[in-house]
C-alpha cells in the first residue's frame, strides 16, 4: 500500500527565514508527485507536478525537487502570505486512472 | 472557467437524516473524485469516477454512503442515515486524466 509521510507537521518561520518541507513516499512505481497548497476553509490548490528523480519546478518563492524516495518543497524568503498547509500526493503507475494518495500535510505559519 | 462547484457549502443535520452533497466538475474534465477531510485522518479518497463510471470505491466507509454521476456535469454523494462521526469537510475534485486534480471549495458537514 502507498505510504506518504510529510514532515514536519507544523513549521513556524519568521518572514524571510527560508526552510524546506519533506515528503517521503513508498510506492512500487511512481507516476507523479503532486504538491498542493491549502488555505483555511478552502480546497487544496494545485502547485506542481514532478515526474522523475532530479526534476525541479519553481513558482515565486517555492521550489519543489524530487528524488527516488522523497520530495522537498523549499520556501525561500517566505512572506506571511505563504502561510498555509502544504500537501503532497503520489500517483502510482499501477493505480487506475489518476488516483492520488495524500500525505498528512505541513502547516506553515510565517510571522512578520 | 468557474472551477469545481459544490453545494451546499455548509450543512448541519441531525443524526439519522439523509444528506446529499452536490458537485459540478470543470467542463471537459473526465475524472471526478470525492474526498473527506478530518483533522484525525487528513484527506481521504472516497470514490472516483472516470467518464461517469465508478472506478474505485474502496474508500467509501460503509453502505450508508453512496455516490452517483448521472452525466459529465453532475455528481452526488449521499449519506443515509447520517451519524455524528460523518462530520467532516467533503471535497469534490475533477481532472482531465492523467493530469492534476482541481478541488472545489468543499462542503462542511456537521451531524448533531
């Protein structure tokens, strides 16, 4: 069974203090790894998809990277508006369709 | 595009009552997903449809839950009878397989 573990569960940062979130996964074959951002009271919002080890994607202050066992979401010089819960999810090659298995998320709070 | 539309946004009901949640996916998407999110269990996939056909309902907790997709632009998730442990936020998501899923704003269900 797919396993997706995110760490830490919560992260408190000062504005401008860069950090990284971890998503480790165990699947028999990875089709894709997805990162989402979720604000309180809203649905998850798609950020990135990574398909192969060594791949990187960037969007504003966020950069996602992928290895064979884990993915990192780097937040560079965060601002208070980056406060949210960040979710990662994996899509397994043998899974029907594009079914995703989500991790528990990392709650990020950026203080001014 | 208006995105994924869910209704109602909030539902408060008494134990034993029937609850129906509704979802309109993004036009042109051929996959639709129902998720449940709680603090304890995170985001769990309940069921997903591809081209209006249920593909995987292994996440449906029990026979009290049922889902239908009569056409490409509408789906329902029904709970009958509802129980307090069903209280959660229910999300609908859609995608154009095999790409990323887009989530609706969710329905917050409270069963008293």
